[in-house]
C-alpha cells in the first residue's frame, strides 16, 4: 500500500528525503512539505508545498490531514501540536522524542540520567547562575540557547568575567544553559537509524571539521584509533537504546584530549555529516530514514569508499544571486540545493569526493585542495 509522506521543512534535507522517496514509488505515492519559503528546495524536486511557518498550527493540522505519515527535517516543530495530530497521521520520530531532543537542557539531562557521557552543564535562570556556573566550570564556557539553535548561532563562548553581561544580554528572553568547554581533539559523529520494528543500524564514525561554528567538512571514516571508533559506536548504540522513536538520528560527539567520547548533541533527523552516504554507502541516510519510518528493513550502512564531504557555503562578503558552481571531475559529486539567494555562510550545496579508486583520505584531501577555488561562491553580475 502506498503512503503520502508529509515533511515539516523543505530545505536541503527535506529535498534529499523527497528525492529518495521518488525512488520508492511503490511505497511513497506523494510528498507534501511544509515550509515558509515559496518554491523551497524540496518543492523544486516535485514535492507539493504548504507555504507556512514551521510552527503554524493550522498548517500542521492541514499537513496531518493530507498525509499518512509525517517526519521532519528540523527539530524546532511544536511537539505538543504534533502530539495532537497523531490521530491523523503517524509521526516519526515521535513527538515525545522530539520534545526531549529539541531542548538541549532536557536532552543532556536525559542522556546524563541514562549514564551517557556529556559535558558538564547547568540550567540558567538568571545572570547569577551564569556567574556561579563559571566559578564551577572555569573559563571558557559556553552559554547556549536551549532551543531553536542551529549552525552554532545559539552559542556564546564566555572567555572572561567581562563577557558575562554581554553574553547574557545577547540571548534576551531565551531559556538558557551553561556548558563546560571541552577542548576536544576532534569532532566526530555517528548516523544511526531505528525502524518502527526496533531494528537498529549505524553508519561508520566520521570526522567533522567546523569553521565559524558551521560544519565545513566531513571525512569518512574518522581518522582515529580503532579503540576510539569502537567506544564511539558503543556510546551511539547506548544512546539509541534509551532514545525512543523511529528514523535517522545524527549523534554529534567530541573526542577529548584523553581519547574519551562525550556527546555534544543529537539531532532527531538526517544530518549534514551523513551526506557522504549519498555516494559512499549502498543506502543513503535519506533512503534509510524512509525505510526506518515506513517500518521496512534497514539498508546496508557499510562504507564502500573513503569519502570527503565539503559544504558549499555562501561567502561572507555578500548577499544576493550568485554565479553557478561548476565542477566536472570524475568521482566528485556536486549537489546544489537550488537556493536562489546566497547569504553569508548559508548552506548552498555540498560535494562528495569519493575514493572510488581506493584513494586514501590524504589523496582525497589533496583533490579537495585542487578544486577549492571552484567552490567559492561569487556574486553574479
Ligand atoms: P549545529 O546546528 O551546527 O549542529 P548548534 O547550533 O546546535 O549546531 P552545537 O552543536 O551545540 O550548536 O555547537 C556548535 C559547535 O560549537 C560544535 O560543533 C562545537 O564545535 C562547538 N561546541 C559546542 N559545545 C561545545 C563545548 N561544550 N565545548 C567545546 N566546543 C563546543
Ligand atoms: Mg551541533
């Protein structure tokens, strides 16, 4: 029986889920996305669109009435509204799981209570709490918005006492937490999936390099010892054991100076650090997400080729239309998201450099260097 799939959010993640769904016509007959931007990336690949804010109650109700199953590409949806429309459509991951994950403080409290390592953190209700917390953690520490943060925009690093007031004022009115700074050796992540029947599969550990608080590059597999890889995989599977809900989850972690793993955060959705899977694995994370929420057997997650994923980000210097990016090279897969306007550091596309001929990570990194110039986003004339 075919199903109508509703997706909250029609940006690049929704677009790539929609593309994966188009390859499963026997299972998904139609895709509807809810997104405030007219002709959003997912609509450009054939999804029907409801143009409305992600939190628009009426629009979510409309989506649920039109869909058999609902998923999301962003974690900022209203979990109460989603809960109330469960009678209309199945929602995966569940609104309960979304509720825990979308609040970084609740999420970390949940993980800590289940014995999963996280950085030290406290809840912040007033500026005095920040001062107390800094006495405990020392400098630097991160003041974080508990909700609706992405691409590092909800974080303020406090390096000294003089910065406390500025940091606190920056978040005016938002719910906050304070977190100890982890001087990590490396950032890594695991993409994990669980289907509605409880089957779990994880993709191999990858290494993530951030610039300006945004993911710039993912290296698959991560260049760490087998011991660290194993430890990260154990922690990822412990996390999946305690976290309910079907779908793909992105589990971001730090490798500490003494080679321990702590979780930074979990995304209840497909994740930028899993884009390599479009070419590096038999099953992309987008296909896997669909298999998971539709209750089908999960696909193979083995890494077939070393792969580097490099994000194409809007240049810092301008906002507006940009020149097309062109890269013609065997085994380099460019994916642009169809966004008309570039903004500083906006995610406009990515490329996967795939080691189809058994190239080492170093060789792939050299290849990336040789084409980086072509990925610079320039204003169109
Ligand atoms: P994104 O959407 O990019 O995943 P976000 O806005 O939800 O991010 P976080 O993942 O919490 O924010 O943080 C963004 C980046 O800031 C992390 O990838 C890491 O580089 C850095 N960071 C966050 N927390 C800490 C910490 N406790 N210690 C050191 N660095 C941190
Ligand atoms: Mg993050």
